[in-house]
C-alpha cells in the first residue's frame, strides 16, 4: 500500500509543478466554449476550424497533436535547459512527436465512438458520462499505456531489452499510477470542457490542453529516469 501511495505522490508532484498554467489553460478553454455558444462571431470563426478538421480527418488530429503536445513543449524544455539540445535531444523530440501523433489514432476514433454511442448532446449528464468512460476506461486501459511505453522506451535509450525488464518490474506501480494521477488532475476537468463542444472542435481544444499536459508528463518522466540506468544494465 505504501508503494502505491508513493507512486501516486510522484504523479501528484508532476501535476502540482504545472498546476497553475494547467488550470489557467483549462479556464481559458472553458471561456472559449462559453464564447462559442454565446457569440455568433466566435461560432462563425470556429466553424472554419471545423471545416479543416473534417476535411483533413485523422491527419489533422495527428499533426496538431505532434505539434501541440510534442514539438512546442519539447522546444520549450530545450530552451529552458530541461532537456538536451544535442543530436540525441532532437532525436528524442522527434520520437516524442511520434508518440503523441500515434496516440491520437486511438483518441480520434474514441471521440467518434463517444459521439456515436452517447449522441452529440452537450447536456451535463452526457458530458459527465463521456468524461467517466474516457478517463476511467479508455485512458486507464489503453491511452496511458501507449504514451507510457513510448516515453519509457525513449528514456531507456531505445533499448527494447531494458523496456522488457521495465514492463516486468512493477510497471503498474512505477509507471502507470504516477501517469494516471497526473493525467486525472488535468483531464477530468479538461475532458468535461472538451466534450462541451461539437465533435469537430473537440480535437483542436483537446490539443490545446494537451500542450500543457505534455509538460506535466515530461516532469513525471524525468522523475522516473532515476531507475533507468538500473534497467539498462540489468543490475
């Protein structure tokens, strides 16, 4: 039990470190949703984004996530000296973009499933239902593992043998729980805001929030790197 609590604390520390900017971006995202329904000019402006999202389809979701969750946070971490700026640093940046882009394949189809299953209604009950299924089923059993495995492989110098040892070494406690706690702190309120918009606008708003979530994930990932050398050597 103590190990589970310590693992949860690791995720909490990552969320706490970026709590203020995360809450600010969710607040402004909520204002954007309110403006969409209150002001025709805002609604007309965002309808242009809906057209792009519909016409590009999955490519739009993958590209915006690679840029918003991978490239922008990665360049920020480099600029602030929190990640490497050499060739290996840029390799890690490209791989991180790939992880986020491929994760959006799951997310894009899941959002469409949610819309088909629950309907396009944005009533409070439907939004809550979508959030619960998203965070406690889809994220907990699929999405978080996609991102977690990708980030762990990167942090282990792309050593698949070390990754195999990591997966056998209390993966749930050491990786999944910290990431989930960190995720829920951002995405429980975040997805409620996202699901308050029509389907074509959900991905763009989600990517906006995802940019700050990616910074939180970088913090959690850096706290896990303490044990990376052990896993690489197998000692």
